[in-house]
């Protein structure tokens, strides 16, 4: 991360998303971004060792939580809200009911 001096600190106002196609991708990015002192947070969010915020998530989740069936969408959202690192299989199972 670029050091802009004390007047420019890193905050959650800037964050990055990492949409993944597989659980292996989620695991790889999650582990790499946490390496060296990162901190995990809820719903697939984490801060890397520089304090930059990232959300590592299954790309399909965006469609699931926007599904026209509010029951299916709510199940996916509720499952996500209970996780730290996101589990693709558990999210899909919740969505499918």
C-alpha cells in the first residue's frame, strides 16, 4: 500500500471485491490476503496486512441475493450473514432450500 502520510489513512471507504468461481479460489485469495497479519471479518470481508478492506465471495452470490424469489434470496443472505469466510456449498444449499 502507498503511504500518503498521516493525513491520508486507509479506511473502509475504499474496498475491493474478489468474485470467485470456486471454493478453491475463495480459499486461495482468502489465505493470501490474510497472510502476514491480515484480519478476517464477517460476510467474507477481511483486511490485509496493510489495512486495505477486501470481500472475497462466490460470484454466484450476487445473483442469489437478487433472486426474484424473496424466500430464496433471504436464505442466501441469512447464510452469508452467519459466516466469516464464505462457504460456496453452504451458501448454495441455503439458496436452494
